[in-house]
C-alpha cells in the first residue's frame, strides 16, 4: 500500500494512516491515545442529485432505511439502542452529492459497534414491513417544514434553474414521490439505488480511537471488506446549473414569516479546484466588510439595510452561487435599484484596484494560526469532517485542506472577479405583499419571475467606483506574534482572584489545549432591567440597539481572531469575549466604553423596535414543539415572560421613556467575571483594575438572585396552547422535587434510558410523528424531564395515551432488567458525564455555568457521578413509579385536545401563572 504523508498541525498529536481496502474502500485510521470515546464515519458519494427523476427523495429514504435492520442485526433500531446504551450517539444526513453516517461510543464497545455499523452497509434488510412506516416518516418530515421559509425559498430556486440539472430535484421526498408505481415498487427502487451507488469505491471511512493503528486496520479489513464493490459511472454534472434565460432575472418571493431581503446571486463555476487559495472566501471577506467605507457602512448610513452578508449560496461539483444578502429597512424596500448599483460600484472598485496583498496576508496569518494552534474536536466531529474531506482533497490535504491558503496568481483573482457581472446575476426580493403570480410545487411558495430591464443591466455594466467606498484598512486588533503559557501554568480549578461590592473576578490560567486563546465572561446584574415586564422588553430592545452600534465599530476585531457576544441573560446582560488572548482585554473594555456612552438614535430606535416586534410576532409561526417549550419557559421563569406580554409593552414603548431607561440602566450594577485561557496572573490583575476603573463612577449592588416559580403541590395540569401550524404537538414536563445531586442523577438516567426507546417506539414503530424525543430539562437549576412529540396526523389525546402506554410498558421492562444490564446502562451515562473537555471553549462554558449555578467547588459533576454509582435498581424503579403517579406535579402542554382523565386539571396559561406566583 502506498504511504502518503498527511500534513497535520504541530498541535495535533494524533497518528494517521490512509489505506485502500481490496474492495476499493478508502479508509483513514486515526490513533488518538487520549480519546475517551471512539468514533466512526462513513461518507457515500451519493446524494439527492442521484435520485431517479421518478423517485425524488430516494437517497433520503435510503438513509432512513439503512438504520432499520441488517442481516446480522435484524431488529430495527438495534444499532441506535446499542450505541445509546454504551454512552454514545449516532446520526446521518443526506446532502446533494454525499450522504454521511456517523456514531461515537464508549471505547470498550467500539469493535462491536463497528461490526454493527459495517453490516448496515454490507447487508441491509430493507424489510418490507418498514417500507411503509418510513414513507410515513419522510412525509412527516416533509410536512414539518411546509412553512419553513428556508425550504420554501429553496424550492423557488430549484424551479428556476436548468430542469436538466440535478439541483432541480425535490430532495426530501414525500408520500407522492415515494409511492409504488406500476413499473416498479418502492422497495425495488430502493434496492436498485443501493446496488448502484452504495459501493465501496464510492465511500470513505474514518475510524478514530485510542486503539493502535494496527488494531483499527484489522477491524476495517475484517468487517468493511465485505462492502459491495463495482463500477458507478456518472455524467450528470455536465449540465450547467443555469440556462441563459435564467440569468439576468429577478425573483419576487412571498415568505411565511415577515422578512424583507434582497439577495444578489452571481453564477460561478465549481470552485473546489481553487481550494489552495481560498480566493472566493477572501472576496466574500472584502464584500462583507463592515468597517468605515465598506459596502455595509454606506448602505446602512443611507438607511437602507440592517444587515449584509456575502459569500453564501449553493455549491456543488460544477457550480457555485455567490450571494450578497441584505436585510432591508422599509426605506430600503423602495431603494433596491440604488442598493444594487452600490454593489456594482464596490465590485468596480475591486476590479480596478490592485490585488489587496496586505489584506490577503492578514487572512493567511489568521488561518495559519488556526492550523498551528488547532484545538481538539470530539472524536465524532473528527471522524465526520475527515470522511467528507476525503472526497474533496488529496490524501496529503485531508486534514490541512481547509487551512491551506497559498498566495494566488493575480490572474486567478481577476478571473474570479470576472464572474461578478450583471449578465451572470440573479436577484431575489423576499417580502410580504409582493405581486406573485405563481406557486412553487411542494411548498406552495408564492413567487414571480421577471426579466431585469436591459437598460438597468447596461447601467450596472458601466458602474464606476464611488468615492464613499474603500477597502478595509490595516486591522488595529491584529498582532504579529503569539506566545503560549507553559504547561505548568495551568491551574486545576478557577480561583476567586478579587471580590468587592461591585466586582467578583474568577481566574483560571489554562494551557492544556496549547492554544493562544482565551475567554472572558461578564455577567452584569442590573436591577433596573428586571423591575417590570416593560423593563424586560426595554432591555431586549436596548441590547439590539447596542449590538447594532458596536457591530460596525468592532468588526475589525472579528476579522482578527477576536469575537464578542452581548445578550440578555438572567438578571441583566452578559458580555462574552473570546479568541486570541492578545488585545482581548482591550476589546472587552472598548465594548464597555461604548455601553457607557451609548446614545439612542431615534431612527435606529424606530427601525429596530419594528424589527424586534416582527420577530416576536413571527414566533407564533415556529414549530409547535418549539412554541410549547417557549410557553413552558415563560411559565417557570419569572424573568422570561411570554412573548405576547413583551410584545404589548414594546408596541407601546416611546422614545423618551426608553431614553430615560438608557440613562438609568447601569445604576446600580454588579459584575461577576470569569477569565480563562492563555493569560498570565498579571493580565488577570490588569483586567480587575480596568474593570474596577470602569465601575468607579457607578453605584454598586449585590449580585441579584434569580426568582423561581415552583410547581410543587399543583398536581398534573393540562394547558392547551394555540399555535399557527397544522401539526399537533405535546410536551410533558416532569420536574424534580429538589436540586440535589441524587435527583439530578435520577432524571439524567431516566432520560438516558427513555430517549432511544421513546424514539424507536413512537417514531419508528408507531409512526406518530417525525419530531419525537425526550430531554433532560433543568429549569432554574431544578432537574426535570420532558417528553415531546409533534405529529401531522395524530391529535394530542392520541399522543398522550401513546406516551402513557409506552411509559407503562417500559416500567415493566425496567423491573425485569437484571443487575448486569442495569449497571451497563448506568455506565453508559457515567461515560458521558465523565467526558473530558475537548476544547478550551467547552471548558470555559462548563466552568462559567458552574459559577452561575453557585457550584463554586466545581464538583457537581463528580457528585452526580457518585450519586449514580450509589443508585440501586430498586430505588430507580420506585422513582420511575413516582413519575407516573396521579398526583405528580407534571405540566402537559398541548396544541389541542382534552383527554378524559380524572387526575388531570385543565386550566389556562394565565390561571396557571397566577397559581405559580401564589405558590412562590
């Protein structure tokens, strides 16, 4: 076997081995000695582009069916149950040209999991009794997204491209496209598709494990050599994506939710061959810049846009759509021609200016650092990403390809810019109330196709650079050298470095991940933000306005390896900075200074108030399950009222009152801070001093406690919630009685046991819905468990009875478990609890959450693990019985129906809210 060196990061201590099995399967073995879980991914060069015209959705259907039994493992869902039982997860997705399957699992069970995984692909049963069930599952998935604007707009795109190109196909499938036909049954079509495309030489396999490369190779050869092999000729991407008459057009599209967007799309050829230069993403960086003189800055200052993004769009082997998307203001809706003209003036500037070598070198430097100081990912992420990369990059670049950025010949830069012409452009205007004369198939999206006037295209062709526009300046936040902490500097736990009446600072230097990065979290407790529902609504608008202002000022930081997020959290606002540790303290203080000197601009107040109101109104159009969880949160979180209540306050909000609120918001306040990563103690002291200086002229207060509502003593209640959707949905929430580690362990373990079985029974076997599951749901740190299901066919009474019947049957199964099976189930959950942090980011989030939960010894996970170890089967069975007792304080949220059950209390949200407030 030929050995090729795989280029890897100096920070990457894994060992790689690439080989090709006798059947043509390309395999990458990854030896990761410190992996706590093992993972595998298999990527097939077959996606919805391969669907037969008369069987659209067949690739997606094949993905579903492969999980439903194989020759050695005939029981449907047994692979998912095995993986979940042993602390892992599995999933799959079908794309345009590839389908990817993956799982992770406790290392001790990886070999067994691989045998099962291999048999799925070498000997699937495609059992006749599951064909109809999975047709119904695909139909449920299809109907779930009927009002999803992404899908609705996507379908219009598909109907306005070359019908001979495979992108035009309907990718999801439904009962109609997946029905038996006189010519061929669905099962025969499925077998034909599998036999044609699921061939070893069309697949890539990645294994990631602490086991030796030799052991992994023996597994690959033993179990995956059985995958079928053969020839799979292809020629379908010879067709162009667009015919000449499909360019130079405008699409008018009416969305389901209220949005106002203008999208300019330019047709490029396939760009994979240019991957070593990253030129298309570099041009996207220039067009998407938000600094002074940028396209965004000029259009925003004119009052025409709120947001701009560049570089997105569909892509494939022989095509790439490059999109510039603008979120329009009301004024912008009337100025689309001016916006388009300004885009072409910016393009003219790029085409006439020299290649911006300095800006390109900045991007190269950042990407080089990203590679050199690459943070580890989970074994599942590693396996999945590399399995896909094996289809796109030569062997030596499987790991490095995403980071390779060589200086390009200027001729290539000019060639790519030459594709940005009026005659290769398509426009898309998305807004309510447009004059649409057609409806898209499947999703019924109203749209219309119009030719762009030739005179306007000619004017764009003659565009010249505007004096308002300029390329980005040298980045003030970019540094030229990075330094790493020595490994010995890492401290095991955060320590409270400083505390007074206005500031608490926690600090943890951390060099475990060998990365020059850090995170700083600030929680600003603001009593003025939570005084009433009006104040809660005003705080949300205030954060929107502040983000709108600082976004432009600090855009250079976001392109220099730094970032920040500012959002409403708990009893005030949260500010999080992240990325390279150099200059991060300065960025954080710069943002805080903007907060101090924040001025309300009347025009932006009016615009963003309307935008937030539209967003809140549209929340009623979310998926029903999401709406029910939102209502549950509003019931149990006093500081998170229902959207309807916030909307009433926002609609009545006046500029003068809001300006007064802005003046008072920061008086008084308290800051809880956490600094973790590549920092020396003197830098933590610098942060403390600068924060103390910022706080010097502000009144202080103690940290605010988060108010809670308790359901204790209310008994089971049933709430019917109106939603704007045709599907039925039910959420059953079961709260714990206290926050002890013992209760947390029991609720986590219950979810671990229930999740795969509930999905298998109600989704796979009974086909009651597509969105089905259970979840561990802590509310105000109180553990809880939720069942959720959304169905296009079964009403909530049926869903309720199906869930109760499932629970009772599982209770009998649990009682019959032997001790070894019970201990194995516990071990599966314990392995998840004991997972090590895979990156500085995941560690930072975990520790910040612990601080927020007052787990100041950072020992809660260990306490939960100990409680789980001590949990006996008898205690757990008793706990399971309690959850089903007729007086348990459960909340049932449903979109319809009233089951006949003497123990349930039927009430309204307002009545229940009043009871909860009285009880609290």
